[in-house]
C-alpha cells in the first residue's frame, strides 16, 4: 500500500474514533441526567381542587366542584364523592423512584402520545399529568408533569383512571343489616312477615318468623327466610341502565307498577368499634320487575301451550330491573337474582317438612296402620329420651328419621284423597301446639296427599311414606 492510501486509512480510523468518542461523551452526558430519587414531585390538597378531567384512549370525562362534585356533561349524574377523593388522593403525595432530567425524546417513554392525560385545577394552579409506557424492568410507569423531566412513579395512576363512567356513580346500597323485624311484600305477593320470639303459633323454638295472612300467624322456616334475606344482601347494584329515570321512564323498565316490592325493617350489624352502643334501625324498600316486553312474550307462550309443556326462560334470557326506594337510578340485575327475589310466597318461605317440632319435645305417637292402632311413648331418662312400645324399650331412630323426612313436593289446598296409607297423632311438649294430627293418603303412583289437622297441605313423595310405614312395622312387628 502506498503512502497516500495509508494516510487515507489512518484518517478514516481517526474520524471513526472521533465519532465514537463523541457518542460515548453524549451517552455519558445523558447518563448523568438519569438518577434514582425518592422525591415527592406533586402535593395537591384535594380540598382545594375545583376541577378534575382526564382522557384515556376514547374515554374522556370531566368533573367540577360546586359545593358538591358534578359531572360536566350532566349535572344530574349522581357523582360518588368518595371515588373523586380516591382519585385525587394519588396526587396528594405523588412520589417517584427515578428521574430523567431534561428528557428530549418523549416518544421513547410513550409520552409524545400518552395513554392518559389528567388535568387538575386547584385554586389558581393548574396541573397536567401525562401517563406513558409501563417499564416492565422497573415495574413502574413513565410520567410527565410538564417540568421537562420524565419520572418513574411509585403508584401507577392508570389503573385508577382507565375506568368507565359507571365507576363514578354514587350507587344505591343495601344496608349491611344483622336482622329484620318485619318484611312486607306487595305486588305478586301481598302479605307481611314479622319476627317474634315465643309466638303462640310456634311449633319449635326455632320458629321466630311468622307470615300474617288473613288474620292468621303462620310459622315460617327460619332457614328459608334467612336464605331469602341473603339474596337481598348479595345484590350487586352496579349495572345501572338509567341514573335519572323520570316517572314516564319507569314504565320502560316495568317499575311504574313493580312486579314485586319488598320493604323491610332492619337492624344494623354490631361494629366492634361501637361495642356497647345500640344497633341502628332503618327501613328500606326494593322494587323488582322483569322487562315488560319479555314478560308479556313469556306469558303469551305459556297461554299457547299446556302447562306441562310450557317453556320457562333460562337465567340468561331473563332481563330484570331493580330500584331502591324512590331513587332515580335503575339497575339491571341477573336472572338468578330476579328468580331468587321472586321466590317470596308463603309456600316458598314456609316449612317444607311436614313435621318440624323439636324432636326432643315429641312425647307420644299414636299410629293407625292398616286398621290397627299402635302407640309409641317417650320418657325422659338420664336427660335423654327413651322410646317404648308396649312397655318395652325400642330403637326409634329409624322411625323419627322417616317422620322428619316427610317433605312437600307441592303445596295444595284442595285435593281428592284416596286410600289412607298411615295416620299419626303426635303429642308435643309445647303448650302452644300440644298435638298435631297427620293423615297420609294415596294420591297417585308417585305421591301421597298429606292432611294436617283436617286440612290438605301438600303432596309428599310416596317413597317417604313407604319408608315411614316400614319403620313403624320394624318397631311393632319387632
């Protein structure tokens, strides 16, 4: 290689080294502007904030404060003040873990086209917060507050602000109640339930709920009543369909004349911090209706078919709505909740078992089977009930199990009885209800008719009756 060529090569190498040196110098200069930090970059007193708006993708919301928080687009929108407070709380002490000073290429941090833009006004101050990319390595988000720096922040605001408008509504709530003293049904059901201890209509110590129907007080199964109340407790009222329903709009949802209204008087749960204080009492009303057009269509389908062939809508096909008291908010509820709430009849809540008196309170059973009379007696011995037949001690567990297994498959009012299968008179150590007479008649191949104290009550699966007859025969025939 001649001398001139060598000079050109050396000059090229020198030029490359200069470029590399300049790049490294610039890199080192840039590195010097990146540092760890525990700085608090923003402290906004939420009490001073007068407006809050944000834009995340296609979702854009704005709120302003005029004594209370209002939604800019519709001041009738019931704003959840606590939700606004929780959003502003993020910026009361907005700390960072990393600072990139005098950042020029905002695009590499996702800040030239931010995922979310938040604007806050407090007094004479205005703030704009831009949310950029998420650093997978640091597990934090890049943020800009308009001071020329880029920050990695300790608390990511995006998860709080990337929400739907529904998250900002002040939803109605079912109060957290411990017990109820009264439930009143109106609409498809029309009667009252009261809570009373030591009621004279009680067959069992567990009987504390009673239905008041036509001047009578009828005991209800406390498990069924509490299960019904659990449906109310579990309602998730968040899926609103209207937040400012006028009277004429109620008709759209069938709530101008609700299918069922449930009003109950409740007592709040005990709070550990308020131990010793009296429980608070209140009254709340819940109105339920199925979509009017959907309900009308189903009723028409039922009329066009025999009852046995009528199709019932599945949970997915049920569209139903609920309203708390006179609230303007209308909620869509699930088919499961609707069906649970509509199971409010006396037959739904009453004892399903034919016998529910406390087992320890039954002292004697007079039985008629195939025209033969038998008598079983129970005596208290060593604090236990011992059963006897014809002065001989017997094992009565199978008999009692079969007796308490008699469960209604369908409640009836008037039915034609067939041949008597078995009848019993039970004597109970209960001054309110000292005895009950039960007659079981053949009804069809699968069911027997139960008549209690002379009144038809329900159909009972014949298999239960056969079990009872076999249990009696096992005792009396030894």
